[in-house]
C-alpha cells in the first residue's frame, strides 16, 4: 500500500482598477492617460482601423500626447492600426500581429499596451496582451457605447474559434479603463444604439429605478443627446463593475452567468447572421425573446413584459430576425452551457429589476415564444 499525502496552496490575488470618465483624452492638457500610467512607462498604442477611419488624426494625436508627456511616457512605436469589428476576433492572425509588435518593441510586464477601439477590438488586443509574457499591462480606451458600458470595462478577453464566440480567451483585468465621451460622436446610428441594449439588460436584472430612468432617456438618446447617453453608460458600467467586484465570482467559476440575460440566443444569432447583427442588436433580440418566454411560462407579468419590450422598441431596436426561425437557434442553449460548464443556468426576470435562474428551457415553449414575439411586434406596427 502506498502512502498518500498532500500539500495545499491557498491564495487569492487582489485586483484593483478604475474606469475613468473624460473628454478628449489625447489633448495634451488632459492628464487622465498620463496619470493612469506608471512613471516612465513604455507604451505600445494599438488602434481600431474602423475608429481611425473617422478620426484620421488619432495616431498623430497619440504621438503628440506622448511627446508632450515624454518625462512620463516612453512611446515604444508609432501606433499600430488593426481591423476592428468582429473581423479581428474571427482571424487569429491579428492576435499574432499584436504579439509580434509586443516582442519587436520590447513590451515587458511593466510596460503597457494601450488599445483604443470597439469591444471586439479590445477583446482581441486584450487577449494578445494577456498571453504575451503571461500578461503585460493593458489600458483600454473603449470607443463604442457597448465597449464603454460593458465589453471594455470588465475582465474578459478573447477571440472566436470553431464557429463559437469567445471560444479562445482568458480572464485578465486591465490596469485602467478610460471612457472618452468625445470618441462616441462619430459612431454610426447603429453602433450608437447597439450598446444601449446592455443597459436595458442590467436595468431589467437589477435596478428598477434605472429602468424607469431609461424610459425617460430613450427619446433624447435617439436624438443623439450626449448627456443622456453619458448617464446610460455611467450607470450601466457601474452595475457591471459592482457585479464583477462584488458578486464573488469575477472569473465565472460557477455555472451561472447572471449578467448574460438574453445572451444564449444573442451569441447564436450573431453567428447565424454571419455577424450581420451587431452584438448589441442581437442582445436586444435575446432579451425580447427571454422576456417573452418568461411571460408565456407564467414567470413574468404582462405589464412588466410590455414595458421591457416597449423600452427596447423606443430605443429603435428591431426585435425579430429571420435567424430566429433557424432550427439551430436552440443549439445556442447547449453551447451556452458548455462555455460555462456545470448545469444549464439561464437567467430570466420575474419582474423589472428582479432576476431569477432557471435550469430548463422547454424547446416547444421557446419555439412558441418566437411566434408570440413576432405576433406582438407585428401587432404594434
Ligand atoms: N469582454 C467582454 O466582457 C465583452 C462583453 C460584451 C461584449 N463583448 C464583445 O464586444 C464585441 C462588440 O463590441 P462593439 O459593440 O463595441 O462593436 P465592434 O467592436 O464590433 O465595433 C463596431 C464597429 O464600430 C467601429 N468603431 C469603433 N469605434 C468607433 C467610433 N468611435 N466611431 C466610428 N466607428 C467606430 C469598429 O471599427 C467596428 O467596425 C463583440 O465581439 C462582443 O462579443 C465583450
Ligand atoms: Zn453582451
């Protein structure tokens, strides 16, 4: 008989970072970025090409900012520009390009990658920064609504593989996040709107007062009012960070993903549409679907259902898509479970501001939900 024994290692790693709000982050007079960096830091800037198209002076502005603060910032290279949008997560070669730049320009674990771009871009560049030297520092400057209120402020990085969203990735908190409101002015109406669905999501799950506020903010937001959008982004980001920092499972070791309301369908719809649907647009449909499912399952009352659908519509979202009829839609449930592991856990709402986990989705009822949602939307127009 062999003797067995063990040695235990128990530890936790503290994380602490800030999401800073500012305007014109690359104005030489603006100290936000300089102060977010350790003194003398070496910096590799990486820019989203879709953003640069609308801000052609961005690379030069970065170089000028670094020159104005040369006592603090050691610019390692001229900014690297890479494609943005889902394309950057679909082709792993872009991660390779960032890794090459990190190697070539000697970005070590005390140096920074500073990435400016949309959620997809930050996910991919963040993944490269996370795996280079097992993690170099990263500062994110999100440039879309969705990135400023959700994708760019959290702890997840990754790219797509095997026709699955975020199949390859890692948890790694940023050194800091800087939300520059000015960057959002050049968004298309589609991208301006898309990120608002994540705010509706957290409001429905956790904050009835914020939901009511969003009902008032919806019209000014459709008129591109920056203050109304600023409020939506700030509260949405706050609710996401409270969850990450305060709910006890920042790296999603459990089987639940409580902030992923509507996301099992959203991720599948994005794929089925060949990424014709933006993440935020797919999330709006996913929320409408699971809200309607909750209504039909007798979990949610009709008045709250009406308000939820009404808010998404007044923000301008299309709440149905041809992909809802694809028999493969329900595979999204299996894939969602597999991504997390453990028991299937789908978050729904039983009232505005109140979430509930269910562990079973009835496929027949879900198919009936698609027709009911279509009927309900059709009845309004
Ligand atoms: N890591 C996370 O926790 C997390 C959370 C939610 C979503 N996501 C991911 O985020 C991605 C969606 O991000 P998104 O909604 O920001 O879209 P996106 O990154 O696809 O960007 C949309 C488009 O806007 C362009 N763009 C970026 N900034 C611009 C600007 N200021 N002006 C004009 N154009 C600009 C981009 O080049 C792109 O073409 C998805 O891949 C999703 O899976 C990640
Ligand atoms: Zn999302």
